C-alpha cells in the first residue's frame, strides 16, 4: 500500500510502499480516505517537533485522518463505519491510566506514557490502511467523510474551549468579545466555532497579511474584524480595539502568550495552544502578575484531544456553515502531489492528502 | 467613638475620635468587635497600595472585621446578629451590576465601580461603629465572634480555591500534591484549608525562615513539609521536591508567579494572589508558553471575595483545628497598642485590634 513518510535526514515527505498492517486483537483495520496537513506536520518534517518511532529511520506522517472500517476484527465497530482516530496511543511500558479513563490528552508530556501517531514515536495515518484500537476510533456520520479530516483539528479547539469555559465557571461569566490570534486553518475554524450560537457579540482575528487575502475575506464574511498585528500588537488591543474576554492563541508566539495577559478584560481568559521553541525575553513580570490578580484573569494551556472531544467536534463540524468549510479547504491532493499538499503559502489554508475514495456501504 | 486611621503624609496608624456614623436606609449600624491586620494594611500605611477617600486626608483602616448589628434599621438583620462585612462597596457613579449579581469581587479593577473599605476610596472597619448596606453583611454563628476577623482572609483563599477547582473541572483532575508559596497568615490559613478533607496526599509550604520559627512549627504540625526558598527556588521544585498539582502563590513575588509554571505538574494549576509592583525580568517565555500548552497547565489570578465566599469561609473556619487558629493568632490588642498590632516581625503571624467586647444577645 502507499504511505506518505518522512525519512531521517530528509526534510520533505515522500511516498513509499509499505505492507498493509494486520490488526491485533481489539484493533480494527481502517481504510483511510483523507488526511489533513497542518503546521505540526511541517514541524515534524523539518525536525523541529516530535520524533521517529524507536529503531526506525522513517515515520508515516499524518494525524488528522478520516477513514472507514474495513475489518472490524473482534471490535464492536461495524464494517463500513466512518471513523476518525485519536492521535495518542499508549506506549508499551507507560502508565495507561490516562487511556483507561479516556483522558490521554491530559497525560504528562515527557513521562513516556504515549506516542502521538504521525508526530512522535509511532506511525501516523497518511497511508492507505491503518490499524487502531477500537477505543481510538470515533464514529462520525457518513455524510462527513469528505471533510472528516477537519474533525481532529476542530477537536483541538473544542477541548481548549471546554477548558476555557470551565476556567470561568466559578462565576457568572458574561463574555462579549473574543479574539483568535492566528489566521491559519485552526484560527479560522476556531473563529467559526466561536461564531456559532452568538455567544460573543464581537469577534476578532489577528494576522499579519495584506489585502486581498483569502483568510481576511473569510474572517470578514464570518462577521469578525481583522486585526493586523503589524499595526496593533496584542498588548495594544485594549487601547486600540477593546479588552478581550477571550483570547485564543493559535500562533505559537511566546510574545503573544505573554501579551495575552495585557489584552484580557477583567475576568477574561486566555487559551494558549501554540508550541514554541525556547526564547528569552524581557518582560514586566510584576505588572503581568498584578494584572492577573487584580482583574481575576486566567490562562489555560491546552494540547491534543480525546475521543470525547472528537465526537463533539464532529457535532460542531455539522454546525459550521458549508461555505466556511469549502473556503478553508483550499485543496485535496493525491499522494503524487505532496508538494501541493504540503505547500505553505498565502493562498493555501487547509489541504488534505486523499488516500482512498469513499464507497457507500 | 475611637477609630484607627492613617493620615496623608504619615506612615503609621493612629487613634482618632470620630462621630458615630448614622445609617442610611438599607444600612445597619454595626458595633465592631475585632479587626484583623494584614500585609495590605501595611501597604496602605506606607502608601504602596490603595488610596484615600475623595477629598479626605485620612482614612479609617481595616477590612477584616467582625461585629454585631446594633441598629438593624430597615434591614432584615436581627439585633445582636454577629456579622462579617464584605470589603468592596459601590461608588456613586459606578456600574452596580457586579454588586446586583453578588459578584463585586469580579468587577474590573480600574473602572471606578467600587471602593475597597479601608484600602482605597472609603473608610474601613477599624472603628467602634460602622454602617454597612445589608447585602454587605454576612451572618456568622455567635460562637465565631472571637476569631470572626479570620473569615475575610479565609474567604480570599476560598474564592481562589473555587477558581482553582473550576479551572480543572473539564477533566478528571486527581491532585495529590499542593504547595503554598508564603508562610504568612494567609499562607498558613490556606494550608489549613487544604489540609481539611484529605484532598491532597502531600502538602508543602514555602518560606524563607530559619528554625526555630513558629510558622515552620505550624506547617509541620499540619503534617506539611516546609520548603526553604533559599535552598529550593520555586522553579526547582519538580527536581528537588516533586511537581505540584496545585501552587498557591501568596508571596507577591513576580519571580514566584513566573516560576509557578515550571513548578506545576501536568494538568496542574497555579493560583496567583499577590499584588506586586512593576518589575522587569528576563524570562524564557518560549519555554514557559510551551510548558503551559504541552502539559495542559493553568494559571488563575484571584482577588477579593464576595458575600458567598464569606459565608463559605465561615463554614471552613469551623472546620479548622482549634490549635491552628490559636497559634496563627499571635495577638489581640486594644487601639492603644497599635505598634504591637501592626508589628511585622518573625514572631508575629496574625494580629487583630479589639474595638469592643462581645455581649451575648
């Protein structure tokens, strides 16, 4: 079967031939339809994040997958069921309690309890067939197979927004304003989620793009306001725009994370999602500490998602306007066109690699 | 009547004679029994925090009060009811919605919606009589009048711990370890709260004191471990002690606030309560940002408390061991002994000024 891998010492993905995997007990065989590409994949490819499986010189890429069950094996899954898989899988010797209680997304990063498929320690999903434990597979409706690769990235936001709501649940939080930092695919999808249900009166999205730009057009068509970070740094938001009840950081910039404390309104919360490298900077820690306290501000870091978040994300995907999904997904490419699938230019928002076609069961 | 005030340009409290206040409609007249002294009072006295009432050159001190209602006026309060008052009071022209929904503690710091009695903009409670709106007065049991001045500081911790629990309520948080940064009265009372109900397996308290020291003895008699910050900086806690599921910062040190991110275990939460002045420092913001995200860490700032927190704090005070309260309270002094009441030395933990004696109703 075809598989898209990155090889040790190389800095670009390639297609290789691999044997079709065989399910262990408790695992189903899944035929993969599409796998999304995101910034984490690019970091893995350039060696900035994650790592190869033990004793391996290549790793199958991909963690945003949608597929159909073709061999249920001894699981409860039905033949032909459309599914999205979770990203984390337990290591052989690790503490499995996080998985047993369905919260592998909360496991400590560096304790060796999990791999992240396609990211660190285990092959990903960008192959024609993969095997997965039943509990790693979340059923989705048949009519979501085309855009089902968006469920995993949406689940990242769903989880972070759950943490946000929880962090403000000890009082009568009445948010009006929210800003997403970052106009990449995760930023735009999150803006879409925040726009559903009119929870926020005013939405903003921060980027550093010149017009005309497809992401700015999407932001404005969602009724949100584009904020150019070159004119309005995050710390200047309260003065130049307004204090924000919610800041959703999806840029990976430590400067943005620090300045989120300044950007927040009293009682506000910042969700941090980026994964930056080390970076020293001079900050007024006294001022930030004092502002956190006197205005009851909160910051929540959030990574990964579990099967519950994937299920919720599938529901949320159904709530998003069709035009948003159509315009966020700028290309679906076969494995022969990896250059296009992994492109990172101003006209690319979200792409996926298509490994197989859906056939109605 | 006697009142303890700080006068503009002076750096120590004094006793003055003031007319007994007269209740407006909706207010009760309260005879004050005792008023606790804390670090905020000392900051107010040295001009580092808060501010005088408009057009006034002196302010009555004190925000940790216990008293009895002596003129219910048109309120629902009973004559002789023991009460503790909230600290915030609405300003004439401010947005009162925070007060109307019972969450004045969540009002923005600098919007001019509230005074803090005895701290900024309004006279405090360190006087023989004060008037308070009925909704600012929280009934407590008669048998708490002696130590009732501890209800307000306890309510600060109660509120912060509510925010902590909320911030970890989106998953199955199973904390084992907690450290209180700061071995002052608030730190010790918080350690006492954390010790009730065996929620944590291991408790720690950080200070910078040499043995023998009364606070270290209290820490150890609570079954907690004393950590000397001169040997173990906050950032070194994971390596030298253990990663902490909860860090409760009660020192006002921005360095501690920043290093709390390092000290936390995966899924952990840091409560920030100190109110430092500005202070620049060089930090590895990239590393802290990344750790917040990859290990799902949270930080919650918390200030002040509302009447609900005071009521809960009264319940919690009843749960604390008697010996703890007796040893935390190192002195009760009449207004004639303000030097002793406001002392800040290594044998003083918590003091109060006694304005009146309790008579059973």
